[in-house]
C-alpha cells in the first residue's frame, strides 16, 4: 500500500526538526509547551502520522511561527503567489522560443533544486 501522504509527512518532520533545533528544544519540551503527547510528536517526526490541524496550531503558537512553517499545506494564496512571481521572474530571462511544456519543466526543476537545500 502506497502512503500518498509520505512526502508531506517527511516535509513536516523536517520542518519540526529544524524548528526544534532553531529554538534549542527537544521533543519533551515541545510536548510540555504544546500539550501534544511525546508519542504523537514522535509519530510526526518519524513520518508515521500526518499532523492534525489542531496540533499544527498548537505548535505554531508555541514556536511563534506561521502554521505554514510547520505544514506547507497551510501556505496562503498570497505566499504561493509570491513564490510564483519569483519563478516567473527567473523564467522571463529564458529565450522566447521555449514551449509552455518546457517552461513547466524548468519551473519544476527550480522547485526541485530549492527542495534539496539543506538549511
């Protein structure tokens, strides 16, 4: 059985780990700050469970970040629009003879490269 949520689970786990490190916290402390059980946090960090909306909100408040910083599916249309404009700006510097399909491939490649960054 394929876990269709696995890419999102992996991104959320990565985001939480980065935020823990940035805030010099561990799972126990985050559990205390949010009221989320240690075992549930462990499941999120090990990509076993997809985080629920309530827990995204609790973590965002405890860590003083936007919900989208934990779960990228919370990105607002404005945030997505800004990203698209940046990609369009880069793409504008490509020759006019690029097809629409080639442009999609270029945009996808840019997104892929960004996703590979180690922060």
